[in-house]
C-alpha cells in the first residue's frame, strides 16, 4: 500500500552502506516517516518509508548495487584488480 509505513533491509555487499546512507540523506523529506540506516558492518541498509517511496528507493538502490564494481579480494593490490 503506497501510504503505509514499511521497513525493509537491503543486502548491498558491493557498496559502502555508511557512505551511501550519508549521500542519500537528501532523499529524505520527512524524518518522521523516512530513514536510511546502515545495519552495522553487515553491508546492509535498513530503509523505512511509505510504501510507494520505499519501492522507488529499493529499485534505485538495487540499480546502484548492480552497477557497482565487484570489491577487491582481501589482500589484493590495486594492480591485481580488473
């Protein structure tokens, strides 16, 4: 339902969700009903908003994640990552 306040967690392992949440704060127009919060060091983002807005956010965040490059394996140097 577009007016109902909903919460979901998005798994975005290729992204720095803390930086992403800070960058996207301008999307929040009502701090009482909308939130984008990193879920600790999990690579997940918790999003709360009215259903219609949340659906748009989920679509946008999944698109950003899909376009992100794969993270470098642990211990890899910059020259080893393509």
